[in-house]
């Protein structure tokens, strides 16, 4: 394995990481690993992407709309979502919960994707299903309060 030294800032090899500058160091390492180190790959991707989708066309879409155009609508397995839902102040048998699931069942594929976007922040179903749904603190079930 080839190891290459890379100065994150000019003269960085002579600067010790301290309590005072550790956040800057972490930011610089992340920037390097996520952009600088893979710049050729990013540029190749963008070149191919720009060949497929004209720049003017991209500017009229936000990131979520562009994701939807590229990936399409997700297939939402409502049985999986129900099985991975936690209720607070309700149970799965509560009338209001039953009504909720009846309404969701009747939604179009597009409206189900919008609901998923609204309640989870993404219109994508996790590859492993809703048992792998991620929240701010890691793995988290869909919750109804």
C-alpha cells in the first residue's frame, strides 16, 4: 500500500493538532478525502452527467426533483413500513391509526413518495427496507405520535 503525505494547509506538516485546532483539522481531512482526493473521479462523473443533461435544464430543478428524475418513484412496501412503525400514545389497533393506514393505502405512488419525503426527509426506501430507516441518531423506526 502506497502512503502519500498531503499537506492540508501550507506548512501543515509543521503544525501540531491541538485541542484548539482539532475541529479545523477534522474539517480539512474530510474535505480532502471527500473532494480533493477524488477530484479526477468527480470531474469524470460531472463530464458524463453534463453530456446527458444540459446545464440549463439542471438549473430549473432542485436537488430532490433531480433525484426523482434520475431515480424515479420508489416502490413503497406499506406492509414493511407498518411492521417497522412505533406508536406513541396509540396502538396499531387504534381507530385513528387504522384510518391513517387506509388513507396511505389509497394514495398514488407519487403521493406515497411525497409522504415518505415529508416524514423521513428522503423519498428513497432504504435498500434493506424500513427496518434500516435512519434518523438523526442512527437506526430508527418510523414513528407516529
